[in-house]
C-alpha cells in the first residue's frame, strides 16, 4: 500500500507541531526576560500598567492581535480590533473578513487584556510573562502557561500596530 506524503491532514499536524515548538521557544525566551515571576510583583506591575493606561484617557484606538495556541484557525487571528468611545466597534481578520460573534470575545480590547492577565495571576498560572508598552501601559505581549507540565494549555498574545484614532 502506497501512502501519499504529506497529506493535508499530515501537513496540518506538522504545522501544529511547528507552532508548538515556536511557542515553547517563545515562552522560554520570554520567561528569561521577565523581571519577576512572583505573583505579587506581577500584580503590582499590572496595577501600574492599568493606571498608566487609565491616565492616558485613550478611548479611540486600534491594534492587531494574534493568538498563538492549540486552537482553531478562526480563534488565532491576526485580528484588527477597533475601539471607539471605549467600546469595541469592529473586529476583522487581516483578510478583511469580520470575526464571527462566537470568536469575538477572544479578540478583546485593552481592558480585556488586563483582565486576562489578572485572571492568570489570580489562578496562579504556572508561567506568566508580559511585556507592557512603556508609553501607554497596554500589554504588547502575553504568554501564559496555565498548568505546569500540561500539554496544549499554553497561549500567547501578540499586540502590534497600535494606533490612536481620531474621534
């Protein structure tokens, strides 16, 4: 019996395996750069960053968010999130297609990203590495390993192309 290699199924598996290797390298590298893994330090840094964001008074902005995880393609992105008046007004994949409502909450605004970080701290995630924007305080990258030794529970967020929008 002759097998065709790689089949679409195998290619998908290879793609996921490559993604897992990339995620592992990213988590290790981010962990090495993190100034503290102590939950109280992480909580203090989160509070300072939230305060910086709040002081900025930014209500109209957009950014691109990409999630790296063992997820369906629809829940990975990248997605351009537009916020007007402090509320998400639009979520579109880079292709221009609007995000299906069942996936919308995965691509949140900045306060939602802060809430995600807070949840990881409260749940005492096994690994947590965050890089915050120095000017506005929003998270630029988030890496979470929810359970030490568990497979496929890690998730990373990359926030890029942050842009202030006019009213």
